[in-house]
C-alpha cells in the first residue's frame, strides 16, 4: 500500500470484503486515501487476531467500524490509539449474543438461526450460532467501557435505526460511555444510506485523515 493512507474498515455481522458502505467510500474518497476491508471470522477471538495482524501489516491512519464490527474497532482504538469512526455501533450486541448462547442448546435452534442470518452471496462472513462460540462474545463487553486515550473517536447513529428499539444500538449508552460531542445523527436507518456515506461519513474521514497526518508529521 505504498503511497496510500489506509482506512481499515471493520464490517458488521455477515458483512465482508464486498460490503456496501466501504465500497461506496472507495469510490468517493480522494487519493491517497484507500479503504481496505477484509472478511474476518465471526469467532471474536479469531477475529481479534486477524484484525491485529492487518493493522500491523497495513499501518492504517484511521479505523472505521460498522454495527457489530464497531466492538472490534473500539478494542483496537484502545490498543493502538488510532483515530476511529463508527457507523451504527451495536455496543450491546456482545451481551445479546452471549445471552443467546443458552438458547442454541435447544435442538435445532442454532441451525435455524444460521438459516435466518445467512449472509448474502459473495465474500461475506459466515455466521454460526453455536453455544461455545457465542459465549466468547461476553468478553467483548468490557473492551470499550472506558477510553484510554485522547485519539479522536466519533460515531454516527440513524434516527430510524430499528436496532435501537431492541437495545443493541443505544445512543444513551454511547453518551454515558463517551460523552456529548462524540456522535451525530442522520435521518436514516441502521444501514447508513448512500447519500450520508458520500457526505457525512466521507467528509468526516477526510477530516480525520488530515488531522492524523498532521499529528504524525
């Protein structure tokens, strides 16, 4: 990636290398910014090792995380101190997934959930609802309770995000952890619409990239 300034995009559950939001960003961000998104494992322990290795390899200037992937992005934000921007961060999803583990012990339930949440065709993350795997998500709940650095951290929330009703996405929880002035609302769904990706998200990333370059010069 010589000559490029990499934004490492960490997709949400069932996403992958051909996810929509990073694909749009790749079209609209100016050079030398380059979006890299790779498909990681649904197992959070395996995923953490994969994402860590990609950060070491790519040396990104910015981390971006979407939905469930925001949990991984926040863990890496804490570890590496990289400027980070999140879209619809589902910070309560690890708690929901770990509680769901017991349900999968009922015969047939895990297979049913696998079918319901089967990713679309393409380079996408396989999702498997199994007890041992889902229990691992419990450890992700403590990865982002407190910020340990002053590196920029910002999140975008949709006003019509249906996951806010279930509590997996919580604006109140975000404010409690990270305070006012660390987020913005857009008039859209959990899956940020293209118009906002090309304006709000892209503009924020450009601003972060300029700031991160200045701080490293």
